[in-house]
C-alpha cells in the first residue's frame, strides 16, 4: 500500500453521493455524505448544555440531516435551514430512507450518538448551513 503525501490527501475527491428513490415524493433525490466540518456542526447542533448537564436533543434530527445531505446535480444543497421544520412534517418513512443513506455516506454509526453527549459547544441551526 502506497503511503500518501499531504498533497495527495488534500487533493483527493473523497465525497460520496448516492441516488435514493423516494416513491412517497414521486422521484429520487441525490444524497451526499457530509464533510468533516459539516458532521461536527451537525453533531454539535444535537447537544444541549455542557459537561454533566449535556443531553442529546433529537428534535428534527432526520430533517436536519436530510437538509444537509440532499444536493442538486452540481452538488449544491437543495434545502436551507428554513426548510428543516417543514421537512420534519414529511413522511417519516421517506425521511428515514434518506437519513439512513446520509448516515451511511457520512460514516455515522449508532455508537456515534453516545459521543454526542460529551462536552460540546452548542451550534445553532444557522451554523450548520454556513459553509
């Protein structure tokens, strides 16, 4: 196995995308895995409080991840932070299907939820969409 250089790593196109059929919506959406920065912000947005008082806030969890991960053909997000509340009112089955793909492409495991309760500064929803 070849040892990679700094330049090779930084130039590598490591983003992953997958088309997800959403029959409830009458078509498909393109789902992109989050970057490291996006994932950190997503996880921070799910934590309220700090230290021993930290707790996971799962409100609109699926809608947040769907909004962060659905992209158009050019790779631009198709949803904004203003869409999260409205997205959360869509079919749980459809949201979960996209959520699971986004979770997989972003390397989020069920064990990662436990990590969310560690010390973390609160991130606002607006921070998630400011890249």
